[in-house]
C-alpha cells in the first residue's frame, strides 16, 4: 500500500514523524483527508482542531491542534501547529474544568479540541 512521510510539529517540539496512509485535519475550509499522491495544498488549521494520522502499520495517532498550517505535496504532509498535544498526553479532567470555569474563548476552543481528539482516538 502506498505511503507518505508525515511530520506533526508544534512550535516547541516534533510530536510525531513517520509514514502514513491517511491524514485528516480540520482546516478553515473544512475537514480534509490526504492520501499518498494527493495534489499539493496548503491549509490553515482551525483553533481547537483535531489531526488524525493512520500510520503505515494501521495504527492511529490523534492530536489536538490549536492553529497552524497543513502543507501537502505528493509524498509528504507537514503539520505545523501553534500548539498540539497527542491524545495520550491530554488531561481530560483539566479540559473539562476549563470548559466549566473559563471565560477565555481561546482556552475554551483549545479544551474542546482536546476533548474531541480524545473522543476520536
């Protein structure tokens, strides 16, 4: 099966890198699914969005992302997020607390994205 190289990078660290069969991400234009051989595209990631990667081995890597860009070529996908967390690092109770206590729209959007990522994992 065809594969592509994928890098998921936040401002401060590389979260995941490897080969994948499918990447899906929420952009300002809607959700996009990318498979090997996809036409080149540049997309802006939504605030509080989710990125899902199906690896070459069939495993799923899911992350909550907060802003950034998705760059696609025929053989590579690069996700450059302002902030991102893999689902195994998300504190669900903390995200729920932000939803019930915060009035900051950016914090609320990020918390919703974290919870959506955990639901999709």
